[in-house]
């Protein structure tokens, strides 16, 4: 009990005596402080006293695959802020390699009696990944919103950046600069957003040689390895499925002694933090993070309030941001 008082007091920034007054239902504590103490109990995983369980704070799980890619902290900031404005408390759940899995987090969130869950960049985007934990949430009627493209038939509403439009914008930009040998650097074969990007590239290119398509895990190192293969096949422009992949492609070009953008042009995807500070500054396709994050919270809050929300996907328009990593094709 003493340890619980100390931990909650530290979390909220109040005295242990104040925490004790809240837990025992004593007067002399402001509503704001009282609510903060109860929320801290929930976040730290402690059971509320029996008489306070009916007042459980409205917690919402925010499940992210990582924080190394700056796009995910950006989504967390927007979604977390929008939830707080509605009186909902975000609980950030970030996966780590060899650590707590997405399914484990779902179990923990269910134990905390969460009001809903927002997933961004989760296993729902991979056709070959396990999806039982999503079905568990559906069976419990927990409100859920997915950010960016998902496999079919999960039955949840979602908000996505239009992958097809993103690739069309990037492709037409490189083509306008005289690039004819354009490569695609995508995620794994079962990754739905990457599949959409590939379909769009084939549609706009007319003929896209298979050797001009490379796949990688979503990391700078993965981008480096896959881009090296594309460069060996003679591409002069590379369209990437994320900004870290694009930074890996720039590094691969430099390791081969190629100038970017003099010899190779590179286009990223996301326009995450600091992409205007790289060398060269990265041309990329911007996801409308603010609009998407707020829409996700609106969809979730509607479900929490008892409104039926169709299991549809809202598509948001991306924007090509031209910087210094693209230029005219060599000899163009």
C-alpha cells in the first residue's frame, strides 16, 4: 500500500497524503487532482478501491509499432492531444523487438477496461501476420480505429493516406525530370500500403520491370540494402515507402560514389520530422498527420459515445514536397 501511494504521488506530483485522501473518499481535494490520481492508478496498473471503480477514467490505448521512425511520435502527439481535449486519457503502447507484442498490449488494455484503442502502423497492415487480437477486440465490442491501410474484413473504421495518389505524385515528378528508369523501394510482400503503392506505380508506368521493385524491412539499414540492389540494376530515381527507407537509399548511393541528386534522385514518404534538415533535404510525400489523427479520434469518440460508425476507410490526400534530393536525370 505504501509503495502504491508513493508511486501514484510521484506520477501526479502531489503528496502521499493527498493520494490517501482520494483513495479513502475524503474531502479537501480538488476535482482535477482527484481525477489525476484516479487516472494515475489506471495507468500504473493498480486496482481502484471498490467504491471508486464505477468512476474509472476513460482510457484509450494508442498502439504503435516503434518510435524510431519520426512519423509515429508525430501521430502520437496529434492523437494524444485530441484525446485529452475530449477527456480521454491516452495510454501509449510501443512494441520493442523481443519485448511486449501487439497482442500482449491488447490483453493488458482489456484488463484496464479501456474505452477504445487506436492502432497506427500495426499488424493489421500485414496480410500474413496474426490477427486474433483484433478479432478479440471486435468480440468484446471495444471501439477501434486503424490508421493507414489494413487487410480486408477486420470490420474496423480507419483513416489512411491515399497510397495510390502518393506514388502517382512521386512518379510524375521524377518523370517530369527526365527519369525513365525509376525503381520502387517498398515494405514486405504482405504489407498492404506497399501493395497499393506497387499497383499505382504499375498503373502510371504502364510497364514496370520486376527488377526495378525491391522490398525491405522498414529501417534505414533495410533501405540501404534494398536500394543497393536497385542501383546495381541501373535505376536513376527511387521512390520509397517511408522516409527512413529513403535515407537508407541516399546512404547506399553515396557508398557507391553516386551523387544525390546528380546521379540518383530519391523520394521519401511521410515528411516526418527533420527531413528538411538532411543532406540533401529530402523530397518526400507528406501525410496530413494532423487531419488524419484528429479524424481517427473523432471516429473513436463517436463509437465510445454509442454512435454506429461504418467500417469504412477515410482516404486523405497526400502532398508532394519537393526539396533537394531530386533533380534532372543524368544526361537529361
